C-alpha cells in the first residue's frame, strides 16, 4: 500500500478553486477500488491518500491526473502493512 501526502506549495485558496475536480478525481479512484482513504491535513497544509498496492508507474500516472498537481507536491511512501488492529485487518497485504 502507499501513503501519499499532498503538501501545498500554493495558498489554500488556490487549492479551493480546484476542489471540485479534485474530488471528482478522488471519486473515480475510490470507485475503481484503488483508493482506500483520503482526507485533509490539520492544520490545512495539504492532504493524504491511502492507495492500494500497484505498480509505481501506474500510481505516478494516477497522481499526474489530479488537478491539485497545480498546487501541491506529492510525497509517496510504500508501506507493507504486516500488523493491524482488528478493525483494520483488511489493510494487511494490500
């Protein structure tokens, strides 16, 4: 699985202007089963997306489609979940 942090390099107001198409992008990849969870950082300096394991080149292609590429940098970390609380057992191996 990947943890993707979005870090704004432009003001949050500029991100707000791209929010609707960004949400459409999120919806497309939640619907396809590729995205696991997403949300804003607090304080609002960007966001986070949990992504199922896939070829890194495919992930890079998906991230390049995000309208937020105009306002955020992406920090991608691959994580191999081997332990999880009972409520999150489904995260192991994805």
